[in-house]
């Protein structure tokens, strides 16, 4: 059974309550460039995470409509959305965040842990080659892209424990030339880092996370590096609230994680509730559907 968070594990966070945090004078959205893939062939016929249940049918038209709402919301906020062509044999391609990590225009490809998703890595590398990216590294070790890598101005946060190999952390550090901070995931429900932690503003190293997803040592590291982080409660984490995307002002967050809305507003962010409930049947939500294409200097 997955380990449930206890009150003591949350108290270990030992940081000010998000509701007590004073909002900054202002926030500013930064235009982003994202890569997404339509759920044209999305279905759940196997289970490679605790959220996937092949006995529950997928409403494909609803999944498509929810995905289109997310895509259109990004564009309405001034962001650029590039599209990856879905392949019939790869039903999980909609979770585009897993296909690579892009920092300063350099692309670290993915190497998937499960055979069902192996070919997605090649589809992503082909897209990058076709769109003018020249520094593309095919990894030696298993990593699942932005599923387990999160970028701040100071660090590359790197999850491990269920999907990505710890050996991929050194590989990423050598390729990107950025310090990598390894974080151990211990609850199978939060099998990727992007289900347990979200970067709210990379310029100020601001994050939100759920302590119960991490080992005691990793919680200590997070407290030390991010003492003012927004701490999510178990109910919001279980609603995939950490699988959100922020442009520095707007935070597109799964609508079921309503407990995060007021704490985000208290810090000067504008939560934008999104319904991706049909895609959650595959174990993904807003961030899983969104790979960020960071060019030189960290901006599009």
C-alpha cells in the first residue's frame, strides 16, 4: 500500500504557513514556448503507475476537449504552443513533458523505464532535429524528461526512486553544466517529481511541493534550499495539484486542488483552474501534458 502522509511528516516541513506569507509587490508573467501532443490515440490498456486502471474506459472526445482547453489557455495567455504529431501505437504521447528536458536550447533526450513508452523518446528527438535544435544528447541512463527534472535559476531538481535512474543525474549535470539536486520519491502515487513538486517562479527559486512524497533526507534538503516554499496538503497533492504549470504569474492548476488557490493568491499568483480529469486516468495532468522549450538564457 502507498505510504500515507502523517501529521508529523507535514510538521517536518517547519516553514511558515502559505496563508501567512506576505505577497510580493508584483508578479510578472514571462512568455513561454511549450511542446504538446494531442491525445488523438490516448487510451489506458496497461498499467505502469498507480493511477492507470485498464478496466476504466477513456472518453476520448472529452480527453481531446480538455487538452484543447489547456492548449488554448496557454495561447490566450501569450505563450507559444508547438505540436508534436501523435502516433497510433503510442497512447501516452499526450504526456509530452516526459520526452525530453530543454535548458538553454540544449536538449537532453529521454530514455523511458517501460517498454510501452520506449519509442516516444525517438519521436521527440526527431521533432527537435526537424525544428532546428542542434545540441541533442541521447542519454545513456534512464530519465523521463521533465517528469523527473525541474528547472530553477539555481538548480536542476531531479527525482529518483520509481522511474529515473540516479545515474541520469550526473549525466544531466555534465550536459547542462548546472548543479543537480537529487530527490528521493517514496510514495508510488507520486512516481515522477512533477507529481510532487512544481516550480512557481524559477527566477526566484520559488516552488511548491508535498513533503509526504519525499524521503526524510530529501525533505531536509528541500527545507534548506527552499525555506519559503508553499507546502501542499495531502488532499491537494492527491488531486494532482503539484502537476501544475506557472509562467511566473498565472498558475494553471488541476481544478480538484482547490486548497492551493488561496495560498497561491496570497503569494501574488493567479491560479487558473483546469479540468484534465480524463487524462488523469493515465496518471497525468497539466504539467505532464506540457514540455517547456527553454532557449538561451532560459526564455523562449
